C-alpha cells in the first residue's frame, strides 16, 4: 500500500493504465482539462514505451486544490483498461482506493489484489456500454472517463462539453455516441455507490493554462519572434516540431522537418545569417549529429538557439524515459573552443521564460544558446495561472537590418567580442560568414596573429555571457538544515518535497542553476559556504553537476542523489533522502527507484 | 551594370595553375555581370574543398559553410529571405559524398536555388583520394587497387527527384559555361549545373585534354530539353570507362532538362513571402495560443 507524508491538502491521484494504442494519454489529458476547468491544479505524468501498439502504457494525473509542483507516486483511483493494469499498479494504491475495471477483462474475483480488502471495486462494462450506445471499441475510454467522474462525485457536464468540442468537426453522431457513452459510464459508476474516501467537487473557476514543457518552450519561441524552426523528429522533442508546424502558417514562421538533425542545425545557421530568429531542437542522439553544426555556429558567430531535451543514453537508450546525463555533453560539444550559453528550465514557467530569453542572449552574444531540458519537462502537463508573456522583450543586440553601411567588417575586433551585425542585403554589407578561421572581413586566414585575435574575441564573449545570463534562483529559507543544489526538471519534485518537509518543520533550501553554462561559480560557492549540509540531486550516474562544483568552486558537496533508471525523481524519493541525511528513516516507496545516495567522503 | 572585375576580391587564387576552378570562377563572374545583379540581391554559399576556396576570391556576400553542408543553410536562407537569390557552390566529394543526403532531399524540394557542382572526380584538397564521381576501377591513393563503386550520376538523380533545370558544363569552355550559368540563375526553382572541372594535380585520367576530345554541345544537336526520360538515358551515356576512346565515349554538355512553371518550395510556404527577421521586430502576442492549449 502506498502512503504519503501529510498534509498535502485535498487531492486525488488518478492512474489510467492499459495496452498501448488505446488512446490512454488522450483520455487522460481530457480528464486533466475537465478538472482544470473545474478550478483544480493538475500535473500529469505519461509513461509509455517506444511502441505504437502493444506494451503497457499509463497516465498518472494529480488533481489538487492547492498549488502543486510535480507528480507523486500514490494512486487513489485506478482506471484499468486491462486486467494486467491492476496487478502492475496495486502497490501504489492508497487506503480505500477505487479500481474501475471492465468485468469483461476479468471478474472481480479474478483480480489480483494481493489480499487487500480495503479497495473499492467499480466494475463498469466498458465494452458492452460502447456497443449498447452504438459506438466503436476505441470509445471504451470515454465510457471509462464518465465512470471516473461518477466515482469521484464530480459533475459530468465538463466532460460532455469537452467531447462535443473535440468532435465538433465530425458528423453529429460521433459526438452523440461519445456523449451517450460517457453518460452511461457515469451512471453505472454512480449507481454502484462504491464508498471510496476520494471525492472531488467543482471549485470556483480560475484562469489557467494547461501546457507541457515543449508547448511552453514553443510559446516562448513564438513570443520572441522566431521566424525559422527546423527539426527531425526525436522523442521527447518531436512534439515541439508538431507544435511549431501547427502554428507555422498563422504565426508566419517557416517550419521545416528536415532530412536529419545535421540539416536542421545547418538550416538554422543559414536562416540566422539572413537575420531570422532561428531554432532547432532534438534529444541527445540528434544533438550528437548537430555537434558539427554547433561548432560552425560558434566560429561563424551565428545567433542560434538549440533545444536539447535529454533522455537516457547512450545511443538509442530509453527513448521515452528521462535522464539528465547530457550536461557535460552540452558544455563540451564540438571541437575547438568558443563561448556558449546553456539554460536549464526547471519547470513549465521556466521553459517559456528561458526560451524567449535564449533568443535575446543569442542575438546579444552572437553565439549558440542551448536550452537543456529533459523528457520529464517536455512531456508532462501542468496547470499554470498564466505564462509571463508581458515580460517578453526582444533585444537583438547590435543589428542593422536595412539601409547602408560603409567599410563593414563582420568580425571586427571589439572589447566585448561582439561585432556589430549588418544583415546581407544592406548596402555595403558584403561579408563572408566562415567556418574556417577568418579575418575581420570573414575571409579565411592562417595568419597566427589573426587566428589568435579572432579566437580570443569569440572566447571573450564568455565574460558578457556571465553578465547577461540569468542567475541561479534560490528557494526556501536562507539558513536551512539541508541545502540542495540542482539543475533542470529536478526542480519540480524537489519543490514538492520541500513543501512537505517544511510542513514538518524541516528546513531545506534549494539553489536551481538556471544557467548551467557559464557555470555560476560565485553563487554556488556562496550557497555552499552558507550551508550546514549539502546535497546535489542530478539524474545521471557520474555526478556531472557535482564535478562542475568541484572544478569551479573547489568544494566537495556533502551528499548526492542520482537516478538513472529512466524514471523521474519523485518527491517521495527526495523527501526520504532528506530525512535519511538528517538521520531519520522514513518508509516511503518510490516503486522502481534505483537511486543511489552516498554519504560525504 | 556591375563589371566582371567587381566580383573579384583581389586575393590571388590559391588553386593550382591550370585548375578547372579558374574557368568556373571566371564564368560565374561573367554571368553575374551579364545579368546585372547587384551584390545586395544575392548570396553565395560554399561547401568545403578546393572549390570552396573561391569564397575568398569572389567578392559577394555569403557563407563558407561546412564540408558537404552548403545546401541546408542555402535552403533556409532562401526560405527566410525572399529578397535574395541564393547560389550554392559545392564539390563532388562535398556535395555528392558527405552531403549526399542533403543533395537528394534538396532535389525533392525544388527550392529556388542555383546549385553549381565543381565535379573534378577526385578529392583535391585532401590530396588525391577517390571521390563519389571517380570512374569505376580508377586507382587513387585511397583505392590503390581501383574504385569498386559505380560513380554517382548526379544528373540521373536530379531527374529522378524532379529537378526542374539540369545542365552539365565544362570548365574548359568559359563562354558556353557562362551561358549555362545565365540560364540557371534565371531559372525559377532548383537549377543544377554539374561542371566537369579537371584536377591537374590528382586526376591524371580525366584531364582537360581528355574532355576536349569528348565533349559536344547539346544545343548543336536536335536535343529536346523537355524530355525527361530521354534526359535520363543521356545521363547514363556519360558514364565512361577508363579505356574508352574519344570516338566512343562522348560527353554531352548543355541543358539536359528544363521545365518552367513548377511551383517552388518557397511558393508553398506562407511565411516565406517576407524576410524572417521582420517577425522579431517586437514581441509577439501568444495569449491566444496559450489559451487554446490543453
């Protein structure tokens, strides 16, 4: 049985499980929308193998009256679209949890409940109802969603509105069948009157945005005035390509699905040469192909933005799972040396903010800016009040787009290392952008002094990058029992765990490295200096962030928490780890966790 | 009208004396002058190889890109800058070897680009290794017992993928090449000009003299450049073996195939109708999209 530290406010955790190809994610997202419209905060987590049909897929939805920061491990209501789902997810079911299942899959007596008698069984003949209302088998989901609302005591109308909206462009009977299916599922579940403690009522509506990390990133890019996006599909970045493609026409953005990631980044460099704000995104494998182009962007001083949304490697790895093991890869990618900026959004709001800021940094510095995310952020949807779109600014740095110039030198030497940029097409701006080492005009040279001055100029931008890149963000009290250092999406479960710990009187603070490169050494050193005990949390095996702390701060972090089984850090795992470091054993399960922690050396 | 001289940077070319790149350089300068293009109106993107060194000799705005990767940045530049003509200069090892993936996919798109391939059938800059267009069984430093692959047929590939202007030139005939360039540059859509450009240092078989004895001009025959199937057969005929005589081994130069009125890739992209940088003049309102999510 799954337990959880209290209190977490009124909330219900729903899991939908079943075979891949059953539309589980789509059904879950519809449910999330219904609850978000019903005034709740939601956070969802989709887990699916890299298969189109066949394996076990599941979708976990957390619905809360209070602000929440991440997923959690327990489930209060399990919607089992096959019998296997019950046995797979039994350990995470809380006291009195409900299971909605189809007796056609397995009779109640045949369910593998491991002797638990606290559970509330809700048999709903999903398939029979579909045929009864004249529908097709894929609509089992819809019956089940109606049943979920019936079981929770939540009004059905929101779901019916969603269904009608979704099928508005189809023949009328499609919406009618779906409405009938949902209604029947709702009625059957309600009539069963299964007494589970988990109920939800409609709250006063509040404004919200429901977005995943890739959508947040795409919105940030659109707000920043992106004009060119290129990508080759690769999980978990693919949905950013489809998002951009969907909005290409109405937003006047050129979006290109290229033959490979090599073409994607080289196209982005070409579009950037013409002055267009340009971006590509991929995961580690595609980034490996982009590495050559990244160096070209560096030496040619091209203002490009590259999304690197990581997953477990090496090579194809675990395509649909999450990991933070490409931090060093991003920092060191490409031969030679040049300035770069790496921003690591920690949540959906960050993904929006840092993406538009990435375009400003790329223009100001005329060098590649990498947005380092991961599957946990890319894929999962969270409600936000809104994105901070009023804060968006466009700063293109030293850029002349029209008119006339004289004696123009693209790579003129300057103190900051940034040369004024004049677009091709401007009179007098004949210039060569070059992958070879070059002189101030852009022509290739092997002259030692010129090589040194141009190489130094490109590296000089690091200083300006330190100045311009967003600083780390600190959460929690200034003085704390434990100080946590992290980057990226680990911020979400850590904030959640900090909330639980704080309620127990355990003080924890956290420094989120928003910019991981240039490494914010002074802030990290000051934070560690102030700490009683320190913990670095990162989703890799070798302590890539910890190594940076050693290298740049000459400090040894006290404790470390790593995770490399493809699953995201859970707040339960972080909560239990904090307690263990503070000398207290907490029995909390994070099913499947293969986390390793080691004490201070 | 710009003068031919205006397109030279003044740098002394580093190509070997007698290199076919001189003829190609000269022909392009003449074609640009003849068309009267202002330097603001076009950009050139080079790959890496002996041909690419031309980036330092041709005084125009452009990019000296990566080896094999001239086509992607050129494609994107054209897509986001409708006010610019874009010319690509690439080599045979560069464009047909390392960059073959980009080449094939660019052909499929019919972008409004002029692609000039410097085809010397050898790797010159890296000192004499076999290239994708080196003849079968040719011995080179990287194939001491002879090339075992069939050479790439760029014209056949271009025909297969719907390229709308396909020509073959010869660097030893500058006036003829100039006219091919003028036609290619004036073409709306993808124009490929594959130019035999003898390498004096490393290709001792396909020499200037070898070509002089074999080339003939399609326009001197009753060639119909609108017949795609016939053009494909003609592209096969240019695969010569090492022993063929000038009488049996004829190399047609001129326009193999030309088709006008085919929509370009840019025609199909709404956002491509204005310069992409204009979208970043101020922050864009995304509240409508944000509200539509979920």
